[in-house]
C-alpha cells in the first residue's frame, strides 16, 4: 500500500492555494420587487452624458429570482447616456492580493466592470467589457463578466458597472473574492503588479514627469502629451503636428525597471488611433537588445477602437530596461491602462 501522507499534503496545499475569501456578494434577494435602490441609497450613479435625464434603479423579479434594473425611461435612442452604476458598500482592497469580480448583465450595447477608488472617485481598474450592439437575441441573454485585479497599494473602493450608450440594463449576482498571490504563474496571470496606471490618479502637471516623447523621424514636428477624459476615465494622448510623411515616435515611461534572470514578465497597454503601434522594451546598457510585441493587427482596426497590446517574456539575464509604445508612421495616438506584472515580488 502506498503511503497517503504525500497525497494528503498535496491535497491540503492545493486547497490552500485555491482557497478564496468572499469579500462582497449581492444577489438582491433581500429586497422586494419594485424597491427603489437609489432612494434607499444602496446604489449610486454617476452620469457622463445627458446628465439631466432621469435614471432609475429598481428591483425586478423573474422566475422567482430578484435582479436589479437600471433604466432611462425617457431616453432618446439616438443619444448616449453613459452612466456608472456602483454598489454603495465600501470594500477594503489590500496590496498584493488577487481580487476577482464577477457579475451578470443583460441588455443592449456595451457595459463593463469598474473598481472605483473612494479617495480619488476614479476608476482604478476596468475590464470585462461586453458589447451586444443592437442584437435583440444577445440582448435577451445574461452575460457573465469577470475582472481580475491586484492592487499595488491599500485602498477603499466600490464595485460598479459602466453602462455605455443607452437602454435598460439588468444586473445580478455581484461577487468579489480574494486570494493570496501565487509565487509562480504564466502569461497574463502573473501574480505581482510591478507598475500600473490608468491615468485616473495623475494630472497634466505629472504627465511630463512620468513620460517622455522621443522622435525618430521629422524631429522638427511639434509633439506633446496631453491628458484627456472620456466617460469619466482619463487616458494619455500623443498629439502630433500634421504631416504626410513618416514620423515614427516613441512614448517612454521615465521609470527604469529592473528585470531579474529567470523571472517572467508581462506588459499590457491599450492604444487607439490610426496605423501601426506596438510595445517596446529596451535594455538600457545594450540599446540593440529590444523586445517588442507583435501587434501588426492594430493597424487594421477602426481608429476609434481600443487595441489591447500584450508582451510576455522571461528575462535571460539581470538587466535594467525602459518600456514604451512606438507610434509608427504618423497621427495622434491614445494610450491607456499600462500594466507590468512579474513573478518576482516588487521592491
């Protein structure tokens, strides 16, 4: 008979690694049909478009199960009424823990999860976006959203849904769980956040301190970095003087990062604009040692769509590097949600 002890230890270890703590949960079953959660101050809303329009948040019931319905009763279907819908419950987020937010929605057009920092009243994390446009079939189906987030500092926050455009939106089964970070992982699940910004916690004065523009062609052209806002979320814009010639330009983070031999890292960035762009990591000592993402498809997108860039690598040596986005050809470029993760604990 084989000894059971190693298997028992492995089982206990696996259970510990996978154990999740439920931080917050709401299925709206404690309320009655017709309850007004805005009046009861259980839900808060923030309007970004057509703010004067009446918005309602009430409890509905279907097949014996409660859910929340957000609506704009007198909406003009040709206009946007972008609205952030947040639970009033405060949640304590701890640095280094992995938080998973799940919820379900049903309705037309786009919506996504947001984590709001109470102190700054800004979205500190966003994801799980889903857009059904005008599809009547998809609009009648529930969609499950998921957002995984690891804070780089302690903060008090709220969980919410950003409802884009207009129309009623049903919301149900909101859950926030947390786990301790793992030491090793792969791909986008790397455990430790080394650097993160969605530009919601910085102002224009800090932009030139945190970032710099390096032109490679047509150096005489005017280039500047501007902080812009859309639907309550900030993003960075590389604004360039008009030209019909190639004017390749790099937007660098001024921070120098230390990368350790054998450790794995991911860099993710969102960009929006015309033509091709990609992430580049440059070795400070050896300028020729460059790691770049493969994002040629970015040039084929509609210029109004955000593109998610992704770079994964394992360091072959200890080195110091600088990360940036290179804008190929010309034209303005929007940049948002820069995240660097690794398998090494950030110092």
